């Protein structure tokens, strides 16, 4: 991942300027082979969550359940906004991304591409 300042700026952008989307809490954990992202998205069905990876950026978006407009709410704080977070990882092995969703927690495992070390004999002229 990039440095802490970049992460802070990315977090700020996600909070206010990510296309009008509302954010949700995430944890990014460094693992032996890459990273684990745990996103808290309660009340959203698995089929309403979309994961995309492009140019080193993992985008998690979801659609919260629609409010019932025929209901007379006394307090109505939950919104039916679109939710979205992006995380810039850089060089990730796209073929190994795995995701699961259980009890309102989305877990995404990503692995870093390993640089292949090559050895080359150079001819002296």
C-alpha cells in the first residue's frame, strides 16, 4: 500500500467526494501474502454488493435497502443511499482475489504480485 498521507487523502475523498456515495467502515490488514479487507456493511444482501478491481484499485459498492414510503416513521435515520469505498493497492494479483460475506461483514483477500527474480549472464565485449 502507499504511504499514510496517501491513505489519509484517499479516506477523505471517500468520505466526501466519491461520486456522492456514502462510505462504510473498513479495516485493511496486512497478511503474509498481501492484504485482507474487512468491510462492515450490515443490512445489505450479498447480491447487492459489487466488487471491482481496476488499475490497482479495489472498489466496493453496495445498495442499501429501500425505505418503505408507505410507513409512518417516528424516527427515520437510515438512508437508502448507494455505498462505496475504494482502496488503492497497486500491484495485486487479480486472479487470486477472494471474497466472502457473512453477518454484515464483507471479507476480501488480495495477494501482492511477487516479483520474479531473474538471473542473466551478460557477455563482456
